[in-house]
């Protein structure tokens, strides 16, 4: 099988860099540890699976499938090795401390827009556990085994998703609104994938032109697929309070307050958010968490 070795001249924290690509516990398309990652994906040259190992001073990778050469060629981008963390100029002592403590947290890009978009749609307005369960079910039911010996699964092809009736999503806990959004996006997969080559603002415009895809969903996609260090998921349930608690000691906030606090970091707001999320900080919780719901009421 094809292989590649990359010598590292920058810090790399493999788990923190690739963590956002893992869609919850038991993600059939990806596994991740502190020093190893396994990922299945569909490329323009065909399906592929890649095994990545971070060793002292280097990364080694092996790949399988028709898209093996493609994923190996794209490995530096996936790992954020062309990312520039020094572009962040801390305006708060906590941000400065987190950047110092986590120099290996890099903003990578997968280049796979639909693969980022589908799970983001499934995560709209539901709990994380519901979304992750739906994604696992979607891949296991309509995907296929990935090439190679890693035991991973490929996400469903765009054609398969577009051809599904909306009620095929119901056993996965996905109501018609999100099901139809997935199906529409898959039907326009070629145009969706073109967003990978666009500037983040232009890609966001293209994504939000799809019915059912709003600012939150588009930001989740451009952060992962395009590696945008400024992506902010406006409309997130927890994020405003995390930012306000970390940067202002305020236990609750709305999107407007979050954006106000992040304004000194414009251009690098997404990096600040990644650092805060990786720190393990959380705003105090008051009242019940968002409860899982039945699709019958959605």
C-alpha cells in the first residue's frame, strides 16, 4: 500500500488537531488516540482509508483504496501543517496561556465538504448524543466498508443519500426537515464540493443558499473542510456561555455578547474557540440540559 513520511518542524498535537473531525463516540468513519488516527473518506479519485501515526519528530501514514495517493498528498493540509498559529495575537491572559500550553493545536482542513455538511445537518437543534447516534446509523445502514484492514466504514455516497426517501431517516431519529436538507445537499454534491476551493466567506454564501443550511451549519463546515481559523458557529447552544465565562467571567451570554468578546480576535476567532474548547473549561450549569426529543414532535 502507498505510504508517506513527513518530518515535522512545527509542534503537532494529533488528537486536538483532528478531534473536531470525529463525530462522537463510535464514529464508524474515524478513530483517534493521542498518537494515532484512522480515517475513511471519499476523494475525487475514489474511496480511501488512511492510518496516521505521530512519532517523535515525524508523522508516518499508510493508505488504501483508489484514493490512497490523494489522501497521502492531502495529509499536510489535514494535519494543519501549513496553518499559522502565530497569527493569533492574544488580547486576554487566558488566551495567551492556552496558546502557550497548546502549541500543537493546529487548524487542519479535510477538503471534503459534503462529508462535513451531512453530520452538521444532523446536529441541528438536537442533543449531541442524538446527532451522533443518527450519524452512526446513517453510515452503518447506507455506507459501505472502507478499503484496507482498518475496519472503518465509508459515509454513504451522495447518490445514495439523494435517492433515499425522507422516511428512511426516521429509524435513525431524524425528522423530515433534516432528512430533506441532507437529501437536497447530496443532490447538489458537485456544487457543494466546489466550496472547498472558495474563500470561507464565499463558501459560506454558497452553503447557506441551500434550504435548511444556516449560519451555524455553514460555520461548522468551513471550520473542518476549509480549515477557516475565523469560523464562529453563531447559534450554538453552549458556545456563547463558554466564551463569556472564559473571557469575561459571565456565566451566561447570547451570540451578540460572544461576538463582542471575540471581536479583538477577528480573523482568528475560530482558533480562540478551539483553544477554549480544548481547555476543558465550561460555564456553570443552571437548570436542566437540553433533553432528547422524539421526531414525532419535530
